[in-house]
């Protein structure tokens, strides 16, 4: 009994140790986004609160904390308040299966990728309920758009995941990364290049980020599904969006860029030089690269039109993924080197079955 | 092995706490001065003309239906993809027949204009 409680407390501490740095990362991601977009547009960005504006996220947090929570009379008040929590929970809970380095994972489940796929699709409920419960035209429009867009891109994303499964032969995220051992050329981004692109485009669309942010579309439907939200309820949606951005970037790094593996593996001199770098640092570096790309995309591209988004999702991305799954099936069955030789396919097979 | 799922449950519970606590904090710390205009639905400054729950485009419904078909397809693909290396060419071709049927359906939808959003 005491032993069980001890395990429970130990797990809780580990969960908090993941959540707190994540929330700090979310806070500073908002700062970084404003700073980077500022520099891209020839501005300075936030620089008043603290040195270089570094205290800005906390100032924002306390400002939002002391703002009035407005619950419109016409809304369904309980659903209205539940929606932000529903948006945040999947964005946080998905981190339970992300391996940060070899062996450094909260719950090493064999259905890791399936869990990620399942829980990341739950986020759409928060948005849909928010839009409906607000009882406002803009909110409803934003929620409908967002839901249709998210589920459309989820298909392409699901097929991209299937490609990763075919190449690695396991759903366990740790084994997927271990399967990419042997240097930068063995990472899945080369044999799965089209799926990598499809995954990334879908990830941008899934998180409702520019240039696919018609769900918010400031210039047409003011703020979409969270137009009626204020203060902390709005902040929760914001946190969920940014936590999701970090999540999709981390998944991209794990599935296609070798996760925590060093890019200098099997390169004579460099391998020894960078030997001291912990795996976690590589993962963080790769994730940050993707996050920078997300911000860069937002600063560069104008917003897509809604019919263009749907066309891209259904008529471009889905056919590409289906085609590449067939190609991939052929290359795996004929053991195309250097990625799908008998020895390489056996790497994860042993760990998975054994 | 099931014990591995306990941390996930704890994580979900903590996620709920993380969502509820700030809202409660905002409720306690924020001012509460509601008035009729403030609590009305936002509509560019006018009072709302009609109920916001308008009928919406049937294409959203169509997309949802198509999504279910393709999501199921993905669900069928997952176990196949995991054991692909073991089941050999026979398994590969079996799945290709299934995929072929779905592609025919996909082409039919496309030709019928179910994917048009003009």
C-alpha cells in the first residue's frame, strides 16, 4: 500500500517535471514569436519589461489573470468554461509518451504513436465546443472551419504516420528513433521525404497556424472560435495552441530527424567532438528549428483562402501520401538499401518482439 | 505493461488541474462588473440580429463523413504497417487491393465534386 502511494507520488513528480518546463517553454515561445516576427518586420519587438523584454510573458500572464472573465448571457456557460480546459488537456497529456532521450520517457508504451495520433485529434473538441457554446456567429464560423480543416489534414497526417510505421515496424516512439541510428543519412527524412513535407504542412494546419489560420482569421471573422473569450479562459486557449506547436515540432524531430540522435554519428572526427552533447540537447535543437520555421512561415506567407486549404488537403496531400505508401511498400518488400536492408529492418523487430 | 498507462492518466488529471486553476485564479482576481452590452455576443457593435446558431453549409457535414471513411482506412493500415516486414509480398498485395478499392471511391468523390469548395 505504502509502496503504491510512493510510486504514485514519484510519477506525479515526474509529470510535474515535464509540465513545468513545458509551460515555461510555452511562455517564452510567445516572447520569441513576437521578437522574431518583430525583427523580420524591421521592428524590435517587446523590450520594455525586464532586460530585452524577457519578463514580458509573465507580465502578460498577470495581466490576463486580473482581467474580468466575461461569460456572455446567450452562451451555454458550463460548456463555455469547459472548452478551454478540453483544448489544453490533450496538448499537455500528449507529452506523456514523448521520449526526451534514450530511456528518458515517462511512459514507454508500445502504442506510443497511436496514442499521439488519438490524443492530438481530441483537441478539435475544445475548439468546436468553444465555438458552439459561445453562441456568436463569428465563433461558430471559426469553429466549423477549424473542425473541417483539422479533420481534413488529419487524414494526410495519419498516412504520414503510417509511412513511418512501415519504415520502422513499430509504434513505440523510442524504437522509432532507435531505428534511425547510423547517421544523418539513415534518418527517415530521406526515404520518407514526401511524407515529411506532408506531415509538416498538416502539422501547421492542425495547429491552426498561419498561413492556415482561417479559424482565427482576424481580418474576416475577428478571432474565430475564441472571439467571446477573455482573461484567463483566452489564455488557456493560447497556451494550448503554443503547447501544440511545440508538440508537433517535437514529433517531427522524433519521426523524421532522428529525435535525440546526434547528426554527426559515424562521421570520423566530428562524432568524437560532439560526443559530450546529451541526446536531449539535440532533440531540443531540432524542435527549436521546427518552431522557428513555424514562426518564419507566419511572418512570410499571406493567409490561404478556405477553398484553397481544402483543395490542398484533399487533392494534393492525400494523393501524395497514398502514392508514397505504395512506393514505400515496394521498397520495403524488395529490401531497398541502405534503409530497408534485412539487417536494418531487424533492428527494431528484435526489440519490439523481444 | 498496463502499469505504463498510469502516468498517462495522472498526466491527464494534472492537465485538467492546469486548465482549471488559472481560470479559478482569474475568477477570484478579476473584477466582476457585468453589464448588458458587455455580456452580449460580439457583432461589430450592433445588437445581434438573429440567433447565432445558423444553419451551416452541408459540405462541412460531407467532409466529416469522408473523414470517417479515411480515418478508418488509417486504422486498418496501422497494424498492417507494423508487421509489413514479416508478412512479405502476399501481405503487401492484399493491402494494395484494399487501397485500390478506396482509391476508386476517392476518385468517385472527386469526380462527383464532393471535394469542391467554391
